[in-house]
C-alpha cells in the first residue's frame, strides 16, 4: 500500500470556499477517487498557511514526527486548481518548495469533487 501525505490550503478550509475542510481529500484517498490511482494510507495532513513560506518546512516536520516517509505528497485540489487561486505562489512553486524540503514527489491535486 502506498503511503501518502496531503497538503491542503488552510485559507480554503477556514473560509469554506467550496471546501468544508479536509473531508474531500480524505474521501478521495480512502476510496481511490480522483488522483489516487491505488489504495493509499494517509500518514500526514498539513495545512498551508498564508503566505505559504512555511509549507515546505512544516511538511518536512510533519513527516519527521510521523516517522514514516511517504511515497508521494498530494497537494490538495484547492491548492492545485481551485479559484480564487493563491495570491502568493503558483501550484508549481508550492510543489517545488515541498519537494526541495522533503525529497518526495508532489502530485498536483487530490480529487475532482467541486
């Protein structure tokens, strides 16, 4: 079973911009929907906080605390494609920050529920 971490947009979750929190990402992971092509075990869920500059270190710290290295890190759909998008970084910039800090491949998106 593939082990994954998920990084979600804290602003979307708090403000409910069509995202009631992390349930859509976790549902997709549990049922194999969206961008999860196989059965996965979620080992960490990290919230990005504006301005996003700590998302890399916070994700790396969460993985250290979990003491389990994930096979992939999934950036939530709200970070990858939702509108309004982040005014601070593009999805590719976020992915690069996370990959640079963790050394783990980042997948852009978790689900297709809108």
